[in-house]
């Protein structure tokens, strides 16, 4: 495994990009300047979990139906969180269609 500028194996750093959602993605995006694998996962984390957090907060303001939809968004977020961490740890550059393409263009 390749090392990162923070002296971690790239698969471990990729996993850590997702641990705290968009927050850990932002931290790794700011501190990792060279490793494109880690930067990709960091930016994908920022995009995916940033969008899901904002959507859940906005939709959650709608009484009853909004609460149900917000709950479904959080279930989706948990599933994505687990899948993305596992894939990153396995060393796979797993792209979600919309977020992964955007992340790939901007790393």
C-alpha cells in the first residue's frame, strides 16, 4: 500500500475520510495534498454527506411527511457510510455516480 503525506496507508486514510461524514472528509481534503486516492474519497465524502445532511435538515422542517423522508435519508446515509468505508479500506476507488464523478473532476 502507498503511504500518504500523513504517514498512513492510503486505504486507512481513505476509510477515515468517511468516519465523521463530511467533517472528516474536509479534514483529509485539507491535509492530504498529494495522494489522489485519499483526496478522491475525502471529496466524495464531503459531497455525499454534505448533500444528505442539508437535504435532511431542509426536508425535516416539513411536518410529518418531511420527518419520514428525513428519517429515510438518514437510513440511506448510514448504508452509504458503511459501504463507502468498506470499499475505501479494500483499496477500491468506489464511485457513486453523481458524487464520484464530481469528486474525480475536482481532485
